[in-house]
């Protein structure tokens, strides 16, 4: 976008129309946070108003299946995003809405009530002071709710939140329509009258009301709220993949609709330089965005006053978050040669080209590579050739060897300056010995009925701690995993 006048104008128009709120102290994380990484709190709001505090119509609320307002505003989804200053990757960590945590000033409750408790208290205080304007009451009380939520997440994760972004029901609905929908995949057909979910099994593209139902359903799912978290993760992954694609960013119509939807529904903290942030993120690809979930102790924990919740251990959560985020990289530091040669598979986007007469070979090999953890790239045909080869950017032979090792037979590796950074291109020749790899275990990102995106500590009985062997491969924005 930064290379086109239209894209730049669209971004300028977006920034000038965004709703900002005083939530984060000082400068909103600055250009590049001093600790070496930017930590962002993304919040999905069960809100009956737009970003500017204007109430949604009863007809629209009915279409959104928002339910009856009970006077409270809960946060349906909470995602902690960690991004190094160089924009090399992003790790998005879900915090289940029913996590039982300490809320500063309010004691132990479900984390999704932190916002509502502070908002209701502030609204009562403002009304006692004589404030009567509904819009002013909404905006100021929301600000208090957001501040308490930020403090709660900081205490739980042990990290300082640099930026805050929230989106409401209407925004989610309109953004998914603006980009032409998101592809998802379900292991089985599902139907739920509460959320309005009614989906067939397998791959499908959803948007609007269906997208809302997909991410909000929890009744009828094997692991309840934890499966809903996985639904949210795979949808966010698909959304990121779609927005990062040239098809969205290069289409003036889609871009205009996307900008319009964001203006109406997204609230950001004051001081966040969105244009600068976009520049940092310009090299990010789908395979460099990972989705995880904090470890849990008991998913059916009976609380003293809040019913059934998800029990978490704050020390375990902090260890998990800091372990994924890693220590801040100091100036002059860098990965060792061995680390450069062996990057995470999820950060390598693999394109596959078929140089044989065998129909469907590229798609089959691409699927197998995705199952083994590589980010899904494009598939297509190549000029006929006898010898298979993996082509990688100069200086990344280790990446090529990693991809070649996942293929059948002995495939050569070549450096090619036309291959983009973070990518590899597999060109299949007539010497290729199979249509799929024999090394796939079937437990990669395509997932099983209860596998994809399984939280680190979610055991079969819902209790117990996490161990490395319990962890499933992370969901990434490089593929379309099938989930519950």
C-alpha cells in the first residue's frame, strides 16, 4: 500500500477517521518500545454501540443475534499480541473469557467481567456527578473499563501493554463482508440456536452474520469455551491471510469498504502511530503469525460466586507468555548461524509448482507440507522439467534443506534471488517419487476433532499442567486448519 498513491491516501483517510481513547499511559508504546517488542491487547466487545458511542438499532441488534442487553458489557474475546520491533513475526495468545483471575480493585472474577465492572462503577460515578448525556456517559465509562482490563491483563501476563484495540459486533460483521469473507474448515457439521451457527463440515467461506456465529458458538462444542477460542484463532488467522493478500490491499473497492468498516467499529489507544506501525509490519507474511492459548489448570472450576470458570495459574501463564515472547533482543544481538538455518516451519511460506503431467500433484504436495507445519503458499504449473528442486532466497540454504527434507526422495536445493524472503518454491519434476510425503503424521495444522489449537495444558480431563510434548503445533495464518 505504501508504494501506491491510492493506498497511502486510503491509510491517511483511515487514520484521520479512527476513534481514539485515553487508555495507555504516556505515548502508546512509542515508535519502537524500549523493551524490544510491542505488546498489543486486542479485544472483541459484546457492544450495543458503535465506536463513537452511538447505539445500534434494535433491528440490527436482532440481526446480529446480540441477545438481550443485561446492563453489562462483556469482552467476548481477548488476545495478547507480541511483535518484535523489527516486525519479523507476531505471536497472538488467546486469554479465554472465563479465565478466573484477579481484577485490580475488584478481587477474583472471570476476566471477561473486568471491563464491565469498571465501566458500571464509572458510569454510576458520572451520573452521581450530574452527567446526563448518553454518549458522554458511554465514552467515558468505556474508557474506565478498558483501563481496568489492560491492568488485569498486564498483571496476568507479566507484560506491559503498549497498545490497545477493540472491535464491536457490528465492526466484525462489516469487516468480514468488506474483504469478501474468510475461509474456515470444520471437522463436523454443527448447528446451534443460541449463536445462530449452522455450518456444514469441511472448507467454506463465511462472512457477516455467519462469521459472527462461527466465532461466538460455544454450545455443542466438545470443549466449550476453549473450542470457541480455537474458532476465534483460526478465523483471525484466515482474516490476517486475506488482508495481507494483494487481492485485498490492491482492490480499491475492498479497501474502501474495509477502511469504512474499521472507522465505525474500531477503537485504539491515543498515541498509536498506525502509519509507522504499518511500515514495520509490511514484510509480515501469513506463516509468521502464530496463534496460541494460555495454559489452563481446570476448565470446570467451581468459583465461590461466579459459577463455573476456567482456573489458571498466574505463574504458569507468565512463564508461558514470556517463553513465547522470548527475552528482548539487545542491539547487536542476532540469531546464531544454526538458528538461521533452522527457522520455525510456520515462518516458511512454501509455493509448489508442478512441472510434470501428473494432475493435482502440486496441490497434493502443498497440502502435505502444510500438514507438516509449513505455511501454505500458492500452487500452479511450471514448464516441464525432469529434476525436482527447492528454490530459496540467497543465503538461506538451510531453509531449502528443511523443505527438501519434508519431500519424497532426494530433492536438490538452489538459491534464487527471485524468491521472496520467508518463502521457498518447490518445482516438481518427473523424477519426483510420490504425490505426498510419507513423513506426515496427520497431527499437524489440519488438526483433529480435538487437536487443532489445543491449549498447552488442556488435558482430556481439563486439569493438569503443560509439558512440551502436550503442545500442539500453533495455528498460523499460512493455512486453513480444520477444527471443532
